[in-house]
């Protein structure tokens, strides 16, 4: 057998039969694109720009830093300081990536006392904005001006100006429009800028910080004598009445803290300021250690109004962890956290607000008594001491704050009315344990009911049912109450969607200045509760995200906050009739075994278990 082969066309032999060379998959990014990507790590929003520029000013020895923003910082961020300034050559070098005057070798990273050191901030900001830098050295005859657009120098020359540096950032993210989509409203972004300036101001009492937003002064922190004076002045705007100072040292770790009462704690950590080496940081373990210092006084899921300052030896601290320098790493983390717990715990044990915490009595109004007399608290019953004799219990003073009452069933929506007698209603009430737990006897067990968790669950269900039925009853106030808000809460309160959400919850508020709201009505269920911390808490919940105002099911977090404020607390004296009524009302709510925050309402111990432990079996 023979085979013959046909000749292939020349065109196929020369090209088609040769393997194609694949295009290279790895390539070097263009410098402009690389700068924009790098900027994404440093420049998250206008507040990031303000933070970096203000930190540069402090590093330059400034004693006055003026910040001005427009449109929440999108249109303009201007930072003017009276620091040492730069030469023309230094100004150009500062806009090159990884150019810094702070370190020269790796060993310099340990014990670093300045904010800036990575040389990324200015070139990152210039890559996504139109930047104008003006600077004048101390003693120089003229200043230097440099214009940069999207990272490219467009103009430069001498300029007349005062000594110091002026940084002007316009049209942030103009060349990266996708980044603009992730920014919040102008008021929210402006609040974030104010927050960044406030954090820096807390740790630098010697520097005068002033922030203007759209021509209005939003924050003014003149120089103070010391850190304690600065912290008290700054946190007073957050509602801090009394700040108790804590200070101590363990194993070379120095801790200093300024602590507000547990009653001023919030559901979000915006008012808890953590500093390591005067650098604001985010550290969950450090925050947890601070909360542990408060112990049982601080309810789970709430964060104290406090400023914590921790100093560790320089060789035991790594600040080169996060592009925005918001995280640090400790060489001895457990010892740091233990020092915080111990110093804060000792201070809390002798805090002045513990001695003035009022004892509140709760009673049900007798039948036929009018509304005004029914709401008046009655003196608590005497309590027995160990010898069996009766010892007096302090009656509420006239200056005690108004006391909430257990609400009458007839005032409730139909869906929240108690059902037929269930498990709780059949319990035999014995008494109160440590003014915190209701001691009850069941058919074959001992039951302890947490009075706060139980009342909180009841109020939560009533608020939820009333809101679903559009039956939230308001109680108008005889005189409107002005409430000072922090920057974030004020920004949320001025949005129309927030006002609509608050109205649905039973609040009636109106603007009364940039950071003040007038409260004119409150939910009737909570008419006896101090409205100031309650409204601040609700606004912080609303400020956590837009979804809270879009979906009604997300209001449950707000209901939980409102119920927590209105419920009985540990230490409150509960009359027998009120305790029995509370137990009966528990049968009418869903998930009565846990409070809205997930804490158990009751503890059960069978008679058989008790007898076994006492050796009777």
C-alpha cells in the first residue's frame, strides 16, 4: 500500500502552522493609575484628607490649625497652619511617593513620635484632586506656591503669604467618579470631617483647632492648659456631665482615662475615643478592656462615653500596620489590656456618679386614682436586715428624675394585651433579690426573673406592635427640650428621611441651630424617661445606615434601644403588685425567654436539683 501527500499552501506553512506568541499577562501599571490605586488605601473620603493634612500641620509644630470645607469636603478642603513651613525643593519632594523627613531606616519606626512617616498622604491626595500647596519657611522673604492636578504639576512660583503652610484640595475624586458614588450626603461627610478634627484636638490640647463648614464655625477648640481641660471641654458637646479621671501605670504601661457615667453610654462606639501615644486608633480588644473596667455597670452592647490614652515604651509599639495609621500592634498586648482594665476598674469603683445614683420605686396606681397622682412614686416598703428587724430604705427625693411606671393594660394596642394566664402568670411571686431579680416559685421549680430584661422585652413588643399598627401615641411636652447633638447625630437629624422616621417612632423634633434639636413630643410609652440620652441613642442608630430608614424591620434595633431606656433597671425597687403584673404581661409577648438584646429573662432551677444539692435525696 502506498500513500501520497498533497502539498500544503505556502500561506499555511508560513503563518497558520506557527504557534502564536501569547500577549504578556503581567505588565507594569502606568504611574497615574498606580497613584490612583494607592490613593484608595489612604484617601477614603474627605475626612481622610482632613485628617492627613491636620496631622502634617501638627508634625510641623503648628499652634493653630484652621480647617475649612465646602459641600462636605467634596468641593473644598483647606487646611492652614502656622508651622515651620517648607522650601520650594521640599514642597516638590513632599509630593513624591514615599518621600518623608521622619525616618531614614527601619529602626526609626520604633518609638516614632510623629504622625506622618510613610510619605503616602500628599501624593495620594494630589492624585485624586486639584491641589494647591502654599508654604513659607520661618524667616523666609517669600513663600512658594505649587499647583498639581491629578498628580501632575501644572504651575509653580513665589507667593506672598504668612509663615506656615496652606493646603487647598478642590474637587476631590474629580478624575475617579466611581469613588464619588460611595460618599454619603454632604452633612454626613461634613460630620465625619468634624469627627476627625475633634479626635486630633483631644490629644493636642496645646493646639487651637477651628473648623468652618460652608462658612459656618462647626468646631472651635482654643488652646487649653492641659489634656484634662481639653477633653472635658470637647466631650461636653457629647452630653458628658461629669468626667471622672483615671490614671495609673503597670509594667511601664501608662494609662489615663476620662470616664462618663454608664448612663451616658451609647449603642455605637462613636463617643469612645482610644489613643495610643496620642494617636487615635481603632482596636476592638482595647475597647473591650475599657468596657470590662466598667464591669457590670455597663450593659452588654453599649459603649462608654470616654477618652482613653495609653502610652507604651516605643520599642514595644508597631505603628506601621495600617495605611491610614488607624491601627497599632503591641509587643505585650495582654499586659496592655490588663493595665487598662485595672486602672479603669479602680477608678470606676470610686467614681462620684456611683454615690448619687438615685433609687427609684415602681408601683401600680390604685384603682380610681387620677392620672397625676397615679404617676407619683410611692415610698418603698422597708427591707429586713440579717437579724430580721426592719431597716429603712431611702424614699425618692424631690429632685430625683421622673420615674417610669408600669403601663396599664387598657392603654395598650389590642395585639399587646395579655393573653390567658400562662407560665409567668401562674408563678407565685416571693420577693426581690438584690433589687435586680424577681424570685418566684413554680409548681416544681424556683424561677429567677431579671426585672430589666423582662420589662425591656415587654416594652419592645409594645413599641413594635404600636408602630406596625400606626398607633404610636405621642405625649406632647409642655415646654420643648433643646438637645445638643454630636456631629454625626446632628447630620442625621437634619435629613428629611430621619425626621420622617422619628415621627413614625413617636418623636416630634425640629432644627434649632446647626447642632441643636428641639424635642416637642415623645412616645407616650416613654413619657417618663429622660429624653436626651434616648433621642441621642435613636439618632445614632439611624445614622448607622440608610437601610434603617428604608425597611421597617430594621426599626427593631431602635425599638430595642428605646425599650432599654424605658425599662426597669437593676437597683430599682419593684412593688409586689407591679411585679405580679409584670409577670402576667410577659405571657403576652413573643420570645419572652430573652430580651431584645439576646440576654435571658429567667433562670430556672428544679426542686429536684435543689434537693440534690442540699443532700435531701
